[in-house]
């Protein structure tokens, strides 16, 4: 049936192409010499299929110039690089929120376009550390007259609320395995510990040096000059131009003239003339690129996302509250990816600081089962810490980007005692039990000596099991892994050095490696997203999940590092 349907579809595409040819030929001579692109938010690596939805007040379609995926941006630049009429591109940045891995991809794409002999002009109203690093890959950096350059370096804030909880009558009782497992310190310590400080300092040093290097290379300055720039920030547009951070100040209305798109005295009624988006350019291209339907379906790679704090059940996410990766959803997605005959391999995309030890182990078992059927690559570009790293252990190879957060092999458990708070409020409860540990989970008191011994034994057992998982997956002894564990956190580069990951590289490289392990062509393949978080959010469920004692493999350092960028919160 496919051999009949696909030729018919391709024939209709060809007819449409031929019918529009006369109109495109008329406009071909007026193709713009500069094409405008808008980088905003966090575009995905690959284009996501859009399903038609009937909604009232839903999300609006992005404007035509918006980059909807790194894949589409790459294809567009490759097309424009081959057109002799195209002189270059204008890249507008607006609230860009990509992780360092995607920022590197954007920089490489812009540098590759320049290497083809084309010009790149970057423009923004205001930009921060991240956006400015991308802009430094351009030939010319421009800013709006009222704009700012928030080049101030990086800051990470760690919090300790133990003293505050005590003042309101709440006591935190936690057990942990390893001094570097600092998650409970948020609730138990009056001040941030030296270990937590040292961990954050190490990551800040790496991010800062990388920022200095990127700006120095892009602006052709020495590292010392860039450090001086950072220490003197932030900058107004006028001061940024005078200092050399940018090449000029230009309003959006004046961009066409700045790019040489208008002649002197030309009517400025149409402010956007010459700054057209890619769809407008394609409408004037005699033979625009066409995606023909192949007679035989291309090989497919399944991508299973594991994003957010790992919890038992279905998880969820929403506009308020953290994103949660439910073990039920993840296991179901992994099973579906394993059964899918078209998907020759699987990439487990992890962006999780950890969570429930039980839920993490269930996901690990599901990954191991899939890995027996087909190659599985675990990929990390943000964080795979603690329980998130545990889930990655079932893959054949673990890939991380250089600045990803990896490791935090450790366990903690505990609960909150609100008895003093309730006493102050005049609330009295009496607990009656049968069994030494029957009141273990009660928030009305602390742990008894018997309960404490039981919890410490369980934490130790869970930690030893975690070590066994890592040792078996990485081909090391438990003693070797223990020396790297106890909650220690690593960047992707350092994790590679100590043997906790197999390769450092980007998403597309990891995908090609997965297909290579499956022994199928790696030139062209489709991605099939399987699973993902339930977008419904339950505040009650989140509150109840924290009301009981439990075993957790969680890394708070990941939140501290991902939570701030140049003094501003970001995802």
C-alpha cells in the first residue's frame, strides 16, 4: 500500500511546486540579500511534529523568523550558504534560555556559516552572559540604543534554612551516606557547609573560564581584557560600544540601512524591507528544497525523555511547581521504545537531579531490559545526578556534554518533625502504636533510637546497592566507585576523566553513535519521541510526597547551578 500512496503524495508535491514556479521566478530577482532569524527561548535539537489542536486561547504560532529547532536552523544556513545572492544573515536574540550544549551548537553553526564566506550580524535589545556568548560568534554585534549587556559573570546561591525551621517549631531529621550528599543540609544546617561551597566553586570556575574564553575568541581580546570587562559590567548600550563589547548601536528600524539594504533617501515606509524571514526567501526561490517522501521509511531512533525530579507513579508538571518524572510513565515509554520495530536504537535523554531511590531503580531495570534488545545511549546536556545517573547506568554508553552535571552517587532519607509547631498552635495529637517502627513516618515526633538504627541501616543498604549498580555498569570495583561517590558531583568533562561517562559530545553525535551501534546508516534517520512528562500538575500530590519519610537519591547542587545565570533565574 505504501508503494502506491507515497508516489501519489510526491506527485502532488511536484504539481504544487510546478504550479508555483512562475510566481517564484518573478520574485527570484528580488530575493533578499540578508535573511532574518530570531533566537528565543530553548529551541529543541530536532523539529517536533505539530499536531493540529482545537483550542481557545492556546499558544500562538511563532513568528516566521523564529528558529524552531537547531536542525531547521542548520538546514537553513546550509541552503543560504550555497546561494551567491545571499550576503548574510541577521540574528536577533530575545530571552535565549538554552543550556551550554545548545549554545555551543549555535556558535558552531554561525562560525560555519561565516567560514562559507557569508556575513553574520547579531542584534538584540538586551543580552546576558549566554546571549552575548552567542553574539560573539558574529562578524558584527549590534545593540538597540536603550539596550544593555548584562555581562557580569556567574553567581550560584546556596540556602540553609535549618535555623529558620527551628524558630517556627519544625525539626528536620535526616540520614545521609557521604559528606558530599548535601541535599539534607538545606533543612538541617544553619549555614551553608564548606563542602557545598567547594562544590559550587568548582562549577563556577569552569563556567567562568569558559565564558572568558568564548568572549576572548569571538571579540579577539585577551582573557585579561575580558575579565576586566566582566568585572566592570553591566553595560548600557552606549558604554558597551565605547568599551568594545559591541560594534555599534542601532535601532531595529535602522537595521536595513545598517546592512546596506536601503539607499540614501529611500522611503522608509516599509521598515522591514530586505529583512525578510526564511519563508519569504523560500517563496522567491525558483526551486526551493522539498522533502520528498521516501518509498522505504527511514530508520528511526527512539528518544525517551527523563526530565525532572524522579518520583513513583505518573509524575507531572505544570506552570506552577517543579517538573516530575514519574517512574510509571518512564517505564511505559521505555517498554514502548523496546517493542517498536522501526526504532533501531534508543537514546535516553536525561535531565534529572534524581529523586526517589525506588523509582530510580525501577527505571534502571526498564533501561536494562531495553538494552538487551537494542542499543541504548544515555545522553545528558543539563544534569543526570544521583537517581538520574542511576537510570543512565542501564545504557550501553553514557554521553555527556562538557558542562553537564553528573554523579552525586549517594543516598539520604528522613522526615520533618512538626510537633513543636503544632504545640504552639494549640494542636495536640496522641499516637498509639503496635510495633517498634509503626510510627516511623509520623511527622508528630522525631525518630526513636530503634527507628534511627533502622533508618541508618536502610540508608547504608541502599547506598551499597547504588555502588554495586555503578561498579557493574562501569566495570570497576565497589571500592573504586566509593572513592568517587559519597555524593560527589562532576562536570561532564571531569566525569569523563574519572570514568563515570564514556564520551563527551553533542546530541546529534550521541544519536549517530546509537544508530552506529545498531549497524544502520547514520546519515539520515528520524527521531521518535516516546513518553514524556504528564503536563497536569497536582499541588496536593507534591505536598503529600514530602510528608513522609523516604529514601532519596537527589542532588541539590544541580538546582543551585541551574538556578542562576548572571544574577537571573533560568531553567
